C-alpha cells in the first residue's frame, strides 16, 4: 500500500528542492505539500512564533492527518518547537526537518556554529542543538552565526548579496567552530560552497530530514 507524507511549509522557497530529495530517496511515496507563506512572514514580523501562527500550524498538522499522512514533515526550523507540542495532539509521527542534523552535530562536534539569516530561526536551532547535546550527555559550545542583512537581501530580490553576506559570516565564525550547521533548509544549496570556503564540515537539513522520514516509514 502506498505511503503518504505530508510536508508543511511556512514559505515557498524550499518546496521544489524538497520534491527532488523525495523523488531520489522515496520515489514511491505520495507526497502532499501544504504551503502557507504568511506563516514565516508573521514570524519575522513578530521576531518569534506568535500564537496565531502556532494555531494555524497545528491546524495544518490536523489537516495532514485527515489527508491520510503516515508521516508529517515539518520543514521550518523557526516553528520546530510548535511541532514538538503538536506531536502530543496528532496521531501520526511529526518529523522535524532539522532534528537529525542537530543530533548529529551535538554528538559529533564540540564547537558548533549555527548559520542563519533570521534570529527567529537561529534561536530555536541553538536550543535544539543544546537539547540534543544534553540528551547525549555532551558539553558543546554553540557559536552565533547570524548573517545580518542576508534575509532582507534575498526577499529584496538580491540573492547574490544574500550569498555574499552568508559567506562572510561563515568565514567569520569558522575559526571558532568545528562544524557549520545551516539552520534554514533553503541554505542547503550553499553547502558545498561553504565547505570549500571555510574548510569545515557543513551540515544541512533537507536530505537528513527526508532520511528520517524514510526510516519511520520503513518501520511502519
């Protein structure tokens, strides 16, 4: 029987790249996307996840369950803590796209730089890595890699400036870190370039997130 995965997006940019990852790793799965790009806009405006965003996101998780999801993939790191809370209300597993990435970083490295273009993504990712480290009994140092101005450049139609700011930020924090963690799935396209520029390992979430979904489906 064909399995169904429902991916919930807070913005437009990651859906097409994720389709390609699903096609490679889970070609026989029925993939359904729920996209509400007002969510990330409201998070950015508030600087945190406001109650209205949390309510809408939980509604989408309920819709995903009604659509027959065997697994729900939460694709946005900014709202990962809402997904944690919602998992107690939803009858199917919710996979956070960055959970496996954070766990790998926490158990493998001691100095972890988190690259993000938004504080509302940076802070939950730092908390997630720290939580994973605590669970593993590890002591880690998390380095703030906020690429200020990069998000505004991207939404302003200047992806080259976004990439330049991100690269400069990566170079700045690389000396203080053993690994670079990309807090936003949309940054995955920069993974190889950042690795080449800094000489450090770089972790991104899309592929690891889909691999986590695949592992759950294989057990069900």
